[in-house]
């Protein structure tokens, strides 16, 4: 029998992407995710954003393509949340 290598639970986070702040459905999904997964759901969300759609088509990251965009801000917020939570 194979024994598990890890003796501790792996930390995980759930990230909401393509979040549209104009739609109630996005907030309903966020609420349901928090009900199901609690603090494993990231507070940061990645908003629906034109710049995020354009960047890969131009073979650029979001910071190079549109560093002042909502998408770049969202990813920065995610990075800070993960760093502050000891996950990075």
C-alpha cells in the first residue's frame, strides 16, 4: 500500500475570474462560494476586462500591455492577498 507523502493539509484558495461587477449573478456566485468554501475563497477577484482579453493575443502580460488597467490592479490585489496570507 502506498502511504501519503504529505502529513499536512495543503492550503488552497478558490479564485473568482471573469467577475462582472455590473451583474448580480457574479455577487450571487461569490456569496455561494463563500458559503461552501469559507475563507478558502480569495477576497480578490479578477474582473471581466478587455485588457485581460487583449494581452495574450499580443503575447504580452497584463502589466506590459495595460499596467494601469482594472485587470492589472486585480492581479496585484491577488498577489498581495496571497503574499499576506503566507501562500507566496
